[in-house]
């Protein structure tokens, strides 16, 4: 049961998530730091795709994408 005192959080659309990410990336903290911006964008997009809970080794092997480097898993 929902009421004004107990609101239900509605799911956030992918469009809204990407718009918020865009606003963050345009902020002074990220606009002046391309490396931080690429990292945040990469991590966010992975979460949007449902990959936010990848095991660390899998994530690390694909994390080279945000650095612009190709990595190979060991």
C-alpha cells in the first residue's frame, strides 16, 4: 500500500540515468579530468547494461577499455 508518507520509488529509465551521467560528466569536477570522466562513463555504462556485479577478474580484464588499452586476461 502506498501513501504520501510511504512513497514507492519508481524505476529510473535508462534515458534518465544517461542524462544524469551527462550532467555529472559536465560538472567542473569531471570536465577538467578526461581520465576520471572515461572511468565514470565506463563504470556507469557497465552498470546500465547489468554488468555492475561482475567478478573482479572479469571486470579488470575489460577495464582496459576505459583506459584506451587492450588487455588480455591471464
